[in-house]
C-alpha cells in the first residue's frame, strides 16, 4: 500500500479477507467514531457498485466523508 498510517488509530483497512466493497461502510463508521477527523475512503469501481447506496446512508444521516473511486476498467 502506498499510503502509510501516520498516527495510530488513523488507518482502517479490510485486511486479507477479500471483502469487496466494505470501504464505504467502514468510512462511515470511522467518521462516526472520530467525528472531528477527516475521512477519505479509497475504493474501486466494483466495490462502489456493491456499496454505492451506502452514500445515501451517509447523506441521510449527515455523515460527511470523501470517497475516491478508482476506475479499474476490468475486462473479462
């Protein structure tokens, strides 16, 4: 990973479980746990496709997060 954690408790990743798309729900939870901190979610286009509706949850509950979506252009 190219982004190091600079302080303890400021980096959350899914880990080796292969869970696709959990980044947005994790980001919402991180913002609720640390409301004064800025939360930036990095996700792929497939992960966003699985959990894009969680953006509605964040908006409805006024949980401000930033989501960056990588266009991986998967070709089968």
